[in-house]
């Protein structure tokens, strides 16, 4: 397997789906790729056009601007309730009590799974990405949990038990309307269970940690909320939630002057690319005034994360509510969450000082 680490090379790989495809999976392990790609199993990440486009039109509908405007009041109201709780409690876990709050309380409701599925979403999400890495103990333990998720999507997460007009239910409505094959719905549903949660939670945790360590940057936000998008992008650039995914090489190609043969796999390192000193000056410095809109933590090109705008909406709502009510906050050394594909925190002690 080839590893691609420089920003320009990673971006070129991500933008060339015709040569470097995800339709044969994005994991390191061949058996995992076979189980997560192909007819009836693929989602928008593990498919190429035209199937990719058919899937993305349906799964992306609630995540586009019109769909997000519909849920924005709920997101902002939930953020206000969260900050009220933080100001009252003062000492919390920045991951469990803060970063997880909006995704776990809102996304689970929006997706509209039966109760048993809602309770297991974090477990299944972690298993899905653990299986994308090497078959170490984490990877091996993920396999039965993914099989459990697969059976759940086939047997329980079906229209009879889904919340009416929830995101999952809309997949079957689209199938009934002939927009996608019905057999494709279980694979599509997994898009809402994994990435919609993990990347947002991890990205929020990193941003909170950086803002607590760099009080000057927090004060900049308090003085100018127009910097919020740049602050979010900077945290994603500094600490990309996704470490790596792979691509299958359809035919002989060249990456950065190196010949890559048909049938090989290429692993792209998002975090390395986002700290490439040839792209970003002083890449290890957290700076919310940096020109960082082209960070690629959410990917690039055809397979850019479909939930990116939802994640940014949730984080923006949280930050704005915090800026309204909180003078500053502190965090202690976080506990790293062990995962083969994601890099984030499991726990992070946090103290809040209300304004």
C-alpha cells in the first residue's frame, strides 16, 4: 500500500475518482472492502457515478442548505439549553457533556431510528471506522459489531419502525418513488449512523481544546464572531478527525513523480496534508485568522463529506451560545480515544466561567 502525505498530492488523489476509486472500498482490509462496497452495500463514499450521484441526491437532501434551514431553529435552541446547563454545572466533561450533546440529541432524532438503534449509534459508528484500519484488536473486534449493524439495518430499521418522515424513512420514500433501488437503503442508512456523529463530535472537541489553550484566539472570537467559520476550519486543519482512507488504483498512474501500478492501494493522510508546511505557513500554530478554507479534513472533490454543513451548523450554534454566556473556559489534559481511523478525545475535563 502506498501512503500519500503531501497536501497537493492528497488533493490530487481525492479529486481523481476516475483513476483512484472508492468503489472497491476505502479500508485497508480486503474483506472489509468487499463487505462495504458493491450492489446493495455501497453508500456515497464507496461508489462512483452514476450510483454515487443517485445515492447522494437522496442521502444529501436533508443536509443541503434548504434542509438545514428547516432544522436550524432546533439546533440553536438545543445549543442554548446546553450552555445553560454548562453555566449551571461549571465543571463538565468537554466530550461527553459538550461535544457529544448536539449530535447525540439532535442527529439521532433527525435520523429517526427505533430506540435500540439510537442507543447503539456511537458504538456502531466507532466500529465502522475501526474496521477501516488494520486488522489489529480494534479492527477484529469491530467486525461482529458491523455485522450487528448490518442486520439491524435490514431487519429493524425498516419503514414499519422508523420515525415518519425522519431521514431514514425518507430513504425508503425515495425508493418507493423510484429514485434508488430499495435494496440500497440499508447501505445508505449507514451514512447517517457513522460520519454524521463521529467527525462532528471529534472536531468540536479539538476546537474546544485549542480555544481553551489559546485564550487570545477566544478573545478574538468574542470581539468578532465573523471569525467563527475560520476558527472551525483551523481546528479541523490542525487536528483532522479522519486519519486516513484508501483508494483502489484502476490503472497505472503517477503520484508526485512515483509510478503506481494498477491494482495497488493508495492511503491518503488527511492530517499530514493539513499540516504540510509547503501549503500552510507555520502549520503547527493555531491561528483563526489564517486563510484556511481549503483545508481538506472533510475531503475534496466527489466524495467531500455530505454532512460537512450540518457539522459546521452544530459547531457554530454551540460557539455562538457559548460566546453569549461564557467569559472563558479551561480544559485539562484529554484522554485520547483509541480508534484505527479517527483521532479524537474520549474525555476532557472542562471548567466553565460564566460571563
